[in-house]
């Protein structure tokens, strides 16, 4: 039920590729869905063709460096817009089509979430789509500060009269329908800046989605959601946490720590430029000293025009290990604080670019005391090998979330005038006889 549409999201306009691509090849008329991951260190775009069986084929992918965000929040409009434009150009060139609309991901410590409940009377003694829509609206009727906007309303379970724990109440008979919903909100100005950057780059934003939710949609199986699982998207500026229990979202959180903090530690600890520290982290970084050869050495560029130095790889790991250990402890504390630690039978899934560091999974299993795996996009077609990395999990998840949201938005749309008239006539006849 976690993929049902939210009150604040609008159904995306289907964008269909033109009859011919830029290289002259014929393209099908199947709709296109695009995910735009605007991260702290990079902007990536994933273009997918939605097929008739509701699966999607990845046809375009891009990833470009960005310096326009800090901890998931836009701090430089021009730099962010430039990165989005470059990502768009690269993805369009690969896919051979022009992109107009996207689903964008949002992160940052400004995101807040909590659980809520709503209750309505069942009009026709049998639950229909209109009743589902009304009870979700009732659960969303909470007072939010003026500077905040509802981002997601994720259904958890339903209760018909005294029967609880229902996932799909359609067709059930009763007089009262209740719903538990997980609500997530974000700062209006932060959300507006994300949308503004995309629009200045020539894109229409069909909807916004939490990056943790998108990542979970891409890398989790339904069995893991049912058994209970925590997904941690370890990005450049934040760690986004989402917990599923019994197939539904029960907790989300954002921690203001990420890969950029680790890069800064390496830069300071080894006295090397930040750009060199990033490359050293990706190429030689390891989260556990016990996993490396103590005799291995690396070359470290110096600052101020000094000659490069040769250091032991163990020295690098001694800088990395404390920061990664601290980050994983912060994640573990958040999961413990949520109260759902004992209900995540599937363990923890780490995704995002920062989890690519060698030894993170092993150190995570030691700290979390539960099974840990690295999350990559599942069930994709097309450019599967290109996106088969935790760095593209959010982008692929935005494609999946956007396409499913469009389908379910149609199912839960308000009744038409004809449908409302039929309902009133039925109510009148029930009362008369």
C-alpha cells in the first residue's frame, strides 16, 4: 500500500517519444517516465520507457558532478541548474529523445514525518475507491506550520469496523472505515527551490518524492517489506532512513551526515586537496583496517605545490574507519529510537554512493547486529548493467514511483458527476426500501 498516491502529488503528464529519435531510429509510442536525482555531490537522470505490462526499460542514464546543494538543500541555484542541464543533455543523447517532465527526489534535514489516523463512515455499506480517498484525506487533515507542505501520505493499514490489519479493504462490508497513514512534510522553500532549479533547466516537475522512498522502491522485494526492513540511502550530504513493517512505511528520518564529511576528513587528515581526497576515497578507501594489507601503499597529492607523498593504505583507513563507525552508530541509534528495531526481520539494506566503500557492509553487520546487504536496482530492463549500482538506486526508484503513482492516481481519482449521481440514487433507494 505504500505506493498509493499522495495528496500533494499530481498525476504526471504522460510524455511520449516522437516517432523518430535524434539519430533517426524509429521509437515506440510507449510513454516515458524520467527520474531526476538532485544530490549533494551529483545530479543523475534516468529515462525509462514504460511498457504495456507496466514494466519499464531503461533507455537513458546520466550522472554529472554538482556543487549546488549542501546536506540535501539547494544553496546555489545557478550551479544546480547547470548540473541539471548537463545531466539532461547526456541522458537525452543516450536515449535519443527529448525530455519534458520529470519526477524529482528530495532530501535534507527539513523533512519531518509522523503517523496519523483517519476515520469515515462507509456510504454504501461496501468500501469503494471513493471511501479510500475520503479516509486518506481525513488522515491528512492535520495542522501543519505555514512554512511546511505535505509531501507524502503513505497508507499503512485499514480497519473496517473492528477488523484491523487490512491492506486492501475494497469490497468489504461495514459502516466505519479507518486508516493509518505515515505523513511526511518538507519546508516549502526547500521544495520550491528544487522545483525552481528543474524548471529553469527547462523541465516540468510532475511530482516530488523522498529519496529514501524512491530508493526503497528500486532495491527492495515485497517479501522484504512484508518481513520488515530498514533502507539507508547513504548519500553525499545526508543518510536517509526508511523502515517497512508488514509491507508499509512506519518510520522515516534524515541524518545530516554523508560522504562529503568523509572526504573532508581525508582531505584534512592526509593534507591533500578535496578533489584528490574524493578520488583516493573511491579508489583506496576501506572502512575496516582488518580487511587491508598493512604493507600496501598509496600516492597522496600534496597542497601548495609540494611533491606527492607515499603513505600506507592503513593510514588512510585509520582516518576513514572512525567516521564510518560514527555514521553507522547514528543510523543504529535512529532505528532503535524508532521502536521498530525488533521488527525488521529482513535486516538492513544500505544503498547510495557512500555505501560502495569497501568494508561498509562488514562493519554494518558488526554494529547493527543484523544481516546487512548492499542495495541495487532490481527488476529493470534495457541498460541494466549501467544502472546496476547503489549510486543509481534513487533515480531508478523515482521512475518506478512516478509510473506507479500515475496508475494509482487514476484509480483513486474523485468520482465524476455521473458516478456521484448514481451513488445518490442508490442511497435514496436504500433508504426508501
